[in-house]
């Protein structure tokens, strides 16, 4: 088979990319769809993880960014901008670097994980630390793009980003031969649940899947505007990637929930961290905390009887664990000091 050359190459007919446009790609997509035996045993369901941290910049954002930056470059843009809790910035910075475009990212000061800041800087983007929340960054980025010669690559009203993110659903159906019963995932600014639902719909409309899954989205309890049906002025959660008080794609997420017969619920930071640890220690999948909220939601639903056994479930784990080394370290590294002595190490290990 031909080597993988990224999402535009693989799914061009489904994407709003002109025939004449040259793809800006880092060969994103084609991420592992990994069986999760421990989670399956715990829940009695057949659970699969869509491991989006395997994308080139370590999150699902690369799926939309290849399309957004391809089209920005084709349209002659010089500079792209975005607001971000960190992953969109890393992705925008990388694709802009690849395309030879300028890139500026607006992030909430003190609220972005270290790995994401490191990536953004090393891809050569201008990092603007805004005195405010993600929601403030998004407002400023939108106004900036409306009045200045810069191109917004946030998913808000950006068909490019959403259409690129639909490819995760295409890959799931292509791999399993059918849509799952349930697709669970984290929800922050609400673009991804919108896009993945649309992806399943497109495939079903084209006759490539016989059914659509129920979409189960999970927000962090301290940042759950869609659960409470109101803007959260001071969103709080350890899961910094989804610390969003006023999701831009609110209607899309509500539509995905209602049309799929699904749900959007909240999980506590304790539940998120428990799922995050379990993913690493029992499944061998190290993700950033926000990424575990879908799995946390499945475990909570299994515990209170809302997840009927026997179903096939796909859970997106959205970003790589290396993105957030501080949270990983603060959960305890517990190194055991030793001299460079085989005998001492053997004694320490009790072997
Ligand atoms: N998981 C991770 C790791 C994320 O970075 C995000 C969003 C989400 C889940 C939620 O996806 O916003 O489409 O509902 N991160 C955005 C960013 C806000 O700026 O990187 P969503």
C-alpha cells in the first residue's frame, strides 16, 4: 500500500480544499485505534481508544489545522492567529512554520501547560500571553482578524477546521467497518464533538456506515457551561485544555448531543485524574489530563448503570501526556535514589 501522506491526501474528496491547493501537511491522522482490554473488562463493553496524541504535534488539532493552513496559504495569507488553551497554538505554529507563514497565538497567562508553550515557541510563533481567560483570548483574536490583515484559524465558524476534524470519525468507521454504538470524548470549546458527529453523519449519508453513534461528551465539572446551560465566568479545572467558560461551538455540540440521542455531562477533577492514571498504568496510554475526561465519563456512567454492557464504544483521547509535565510530576514521580551498583539496585527491587 502507498505510504501515508496525511489527511488531505487520504480524504480530499471530503474536505473543502481546492484542487489547485498544495497541502500543508505533517502527515497527520491515521492515529491508532487501540483496543482497551482493561476498560472493556471494567465496563463489560468493547472499548477502543482513538489515540490522538499520536498526531505530529501531539493532539487532534492537527486534523483541522492541515486544512485551515492549506487554505490560508492558498489564499495568500501572510500571518495566521488563534486563541488557545495550548494545543491549537502548538498545531497552528507547526503548520504555519511548515507553510512559511507568520503565526501569533493568544493564550491565557499562567493557564497553559509547559509542553504546549515549549512547542509553540520552538515552532517559531509569537506567543502572546493575555491577561484573561481563554474566552477573552478568543474575543481578541476574532476582533483582530476582523480588522487586521491576519487569518483566524480557530474552529469558530471555520469550516476548514471542523471538516478536518471530521476525519477522526471517518478513520474509526474505516477501521471498524461500522460506526460504534457510543463515541465518548472531552468537550471544551465544543468544536470536536460537533465535527466528529458531522463526520459520522457524512459517512452515513454516503452509505458508508449503516448507523450513527450516540455522542457522549464530558466537560470538567468546574468548567461545564453546556451541562449547566449557562456561561461559566470563572471556569476551574486541573484539565487546562478544556478550561473554557463560553464554548464557541455551543449549538453544534447541543445538536450533536440531541440528534444522536447522546449526552453532555460533567466529570470531577478527581474522576478525570483517576481515569488519567488508569489509562497510563493499565492501558499504556499516557495522555494529558483533559484527554481522559471521556474515559472518566464512561467509567462514571458504568458505575451508575447508564452504560449498558455489550456495546462497542470508541473514546477519543485527545492529547499526548508529554504536553503537561507539571501535572504528571505533581501526581508523584517517587524516584528511588541509588548508587551505580547492581547489587544495590537488585536489593531495592527485591529481586
Ligand atoms: N482535549 C484537548 C487535549 C484539547 O486541547 C481540547 C481543546 C479539547 C479536548 C476539547 O476540544 O474544544 O473542540 O471541545 N483545546 C482547545 C485549544 C480549546 O485551544 O487547544 P473542543
